[in-house]
C-alpha cells in the first residue's frame, strides 16, 4: 500500500475540523471534572453515591451500548454486498424485550440490599467462590468484547491521523495501529480517573447527545451528496440488485429480499445466519437478559440510581438507543447508493482493498466527502461513542477486580499477620462496615490504579483483535461474538441463585468454565491442515478439559463452596463424574466436527469454517452452565437460610 496515497486522506481533515474535535474533547473533560465532585469514598467512585437521576443513567446506558462498533460497523453491514436492514431485528425486537424483563425481574432482586455488582448477589446466594467465578467470567468477556471496539476506533483514527501516526511510528517505533490504540487508551483512562462512575455517567450524557447529532448529520450529508437526494436513496436502495460496487470486485451475492437494502425481516430458520427473526425473538432476547442484567458494564449504571423504580425507568428508556442504530443503518443504505455513482479516490481504494477492510467505508466517506467542519463533528461523534464504551468497561472491570480479588486478598493478608479487623482501616465496602477515611483513600487509589491496569490489558487485546477480525464479515459480528463467550455462564449464575433450587455453588464452579469451553469449541474448530499436536484450538480444549476433570477428581468429597451447610449431592457422585466427562467429551466432538462445512479463506489465507451464528452463543452457554451447574451441585439443608439480597 502506498503510504503517500493514505497521506492525502489525512490532508483532507483540515484545521477547522481539528478545532471542532479539540473543543469537544476539552469541553467534555471540563464537564466531567465539574460533575465529578469529591470522590471521598469507594461508594462515590463506583456507585456515584447512589444519587444520580434515572434519565442521566439511561443516557449513560445508551452511550455505552452504542459504541463506535455500532456507529462505524453498522453502515458497513448494510452497505456490503448482500447487506440490508435485517440486523435491526436484533435490537428492535430482542433487546427491547430483554430490557423490559430486566427492569421488572432482575432490578427488584438487586435492590434488596446495597451491592456493587450482580456477582455480589450471586456470591451471597451461592457462595464466595461463585462470586469469584462470575467476576472472572465478566472480566474475560469484557476484555474480549471491548477489545474489538477499541480496535475498530483505532482504524478510524488511523484514517484521520495518518500523517501524525506515521511520524510517531518512524521516531518511536511500532506501527500506526499501536499508536492509534494508545491515543484511545490515554483519553479514556484520563476521563475515567477524573471522577469514577459519576464522571463516566455525566460525560456519557454529553457523548450521547454528540453522537446522536453526529448520526443525523452523517445521514444528512449522505443524502445531500446524492444528486437525487432522499428519493434517490429510497429508490435505488429498494431496487438494490448490484453484486457489489464497481471498484471492489469482492464477488458477493446481491442484497437479499424483495425490498433490497430495506429488507427488514428474515424468517430463515438456518442457525448459521445471525440476522433472522428467530435469532432476534429467541436468541437476542435471551442474550439481552445477560447483557443488560448480569454484565457489570451495564448493570453498574442501574446500581447508581436512587431506587429500583428509577433503575427500571433507566433500563427500559434506554431502548431509545435503537434510534441511533436505525439512523446509522440508513447511512449504510446511502453509502451504497452514493458509491454506485462515485468512485472513491485511489487512497480510499487502497484502504478498502480487502473486503475485511470494509468497516472503513464510513470514515473514508466522512474524510473525503463531508464538508469542512461537519466532518470534525462526525469524527468527534465516533470518538465519543468509542470513548464512552471504554470508560464504562474500565470502571466496571476495576470495581469487579477490587471487590472480588483485592479485598479478599487484603483481608487474608491481615488475618495471616494477626491484625484485628477493626485495626485494618480498610474493610470491604461490601461488608456494610465502611472503613475509616485513610482506608477509603487507599481504596480510591487502588481503584484508580486498577483502571490504568485494565486499560493496558485492553490495549494489548485490541491489537490482537486484528487477527480474529479476519474471520468475520464485519467487526460488529466480532465484538458481539466475543462478548457471547461468557454471557451464557453469567446468565446461568443468576438463574441458579435466583430460582428456589436450594443448591450450593459447587456445580457452577465447573459448569461455568464448561459453558465457555463449549462456545469456544463451536466458534473455533480443529484445523485439518496441521497435525493435531500443533492445532491451538484443539490443544486449548484438551488442556482446559483435563484441568477441569482433574480439579473435580481432586475435590471429590469436598463441599468448600464458600457457604457452610452443604448437603448431599443432587446426583450420586459417580453419576456426577460421568456427567462431567460427557460434557467434556461433547466439547471435543464440537471442536472436531461441530461445523457446517468450509468457507472461503480469510484475508491472511487461513481456512475458515461455517459456524453457528453468534446470537445463539448465550442461549447455548446458559443452558450448559445452568444444567450442569444444577446436576453437579449439592443440596442445602432446609435450615440454611437463603436471603434474596
């Protein structure tokens, strides 16, 4: 690729556009600092003192959900050959139903006592080790899912800041993608450190307004760029029959459905297709319960409301996020029509040389076609969407790590040293006994350090996301698929703790990893082109399966699940052992044979397989984790109380 060609794109982003972006960044920083107040306690840092208005929390939920992954990748999902509006089914049908269920079922359960995360609720019901397990699942899923969002935003930055990134790369080493990721991380971490969750939520409200305006501006610019305006968009989008665009011979089928690009419903029963009515009604609703109810990234915002009624309003009204998604989907239709009549510059074609690079089509249009000043505002909106999601995951990850690992380890250290709890000055905020002022300052400091550490981990995974992205039609699918690896296990953890099953958490400690391994085996299959002892996916399944079986055999006869009073097993131990072996054997079968044929090679030349569509990951994962979690558990004696808090 000729770098001088790419430089021509950067020159089209003028000083006026830069002024708009810089003003937006400066104003948002000022607003976050002004709204943060004094973060004197860990309750202030992670819960905002539980005094935030529901409408602000709802705006924050929208801003976190509508990341740059939606803002940039959805237009490509619609624009690409064969693309249409069927993706909207997942949000309009599935996500909306899921929010209503979360608001009326999960929220009242969470507000029965002050907790910092859904994993505190599960741990109180099933044992402290279950809290550690669910927290670990969230950390893994959060890092995987958000890494794709950071990677996508880095691609946008690489289009806009090509010249500046090239200078950094030449002087300091590393490629341009590395520096784009670093820029994202520095801004996101700085804003998060200003004032914890309060800053995150109030800046999210501003970010939401910015990218809502940006979405409508983008659609307006696309319509204005068409000679025939809005009528041309509808006419040619409806009649979309082209197999691609004149300058990109990707050889893909034409848009499906009699309505062309405006096809909304797809009633196909194929489990290989992600955007179908049945995937929306069943899989997306099922998965949405986990995304909005058991994923700390979203749930943490509900805990900042004053009451369960406010939390319910916040989560249900956040359905307005679909307005943004619909708008950017229409941008994709407009881009398709525009590029049927206009050939992009040679520099843009270089950026879009491969079908896997198609997510850049919207940023390229913004830089090349949108008028000066407006392009700065739209790019600022894309940054707003990206930074909002990253800020959210950083606070959620740091809070989860602190509550699950830091506090128990610190308490164990003090017990080993023989220090009395009253003298520690740092009791866990979950204990209901707030520490002294010195301990609170220490907690806030640790929380800030964890924000930085989680940001570094997220950057490393974002750089590696480029290799996984080659297997997906769009980065949107990559981000949502990675989050689904652990979503089923988290949802099953809530079900086992919420339902009156009277079991302990011992079975869940094995069923949760089994569910993640099952989804991994469904998504990544044995590469028949290499020997089995060199295939990384097969070796991963073998290693984890052997570790789980060994841990089960070593722990036979033990009921150390963090809750005293465990009774007899739900099934005889022999049958439980056999059941676990069957589950692990099923994982190996899925890894070896769980695909529906072979697909085209990815952009790196690696063979691919036709796999189960990603919306079904959470339902399958939750069924595995829930069923095995119950059957591998032990019953609690009737006299052991089970508080719903």
